[in-house]
C-alpha cells in the first residue's frame, strides 16, 4: 500500500539544480516545477524552508557575496 502512495506523490523539480528537491532520483517519479502542485511532504517542507530563507534575505545575502568575490 505504501508503494501506491509514493507513486502518486508529485515532487518539486528544481530547474536550477536539475534534480528533484527532496533528492529522489529516477525518471519514474512525477515532478513539477510549479510549487502549488507538489504533494511530496519532504519537497513541501524544503520549499517552505526556501521561502522562509528568502523572506529573511538569506538568499539575497548569498547572491551578493558571490557577486563580490
């Protein structure tokens, strides 16, 4: 029964990293680059962490430091 559930999950495909966000590998998994269609709990949690980091400016600071280097 757990295999049915895992097959129905939709994962987030990170277009920058060219990989599924939760680290799942393989072509047999459903994924999307649109966050609102994601049903994988791990991907949803990682997306929330990203949004929180962006809200606090962590991504902006990282981008500034790489430009200055």
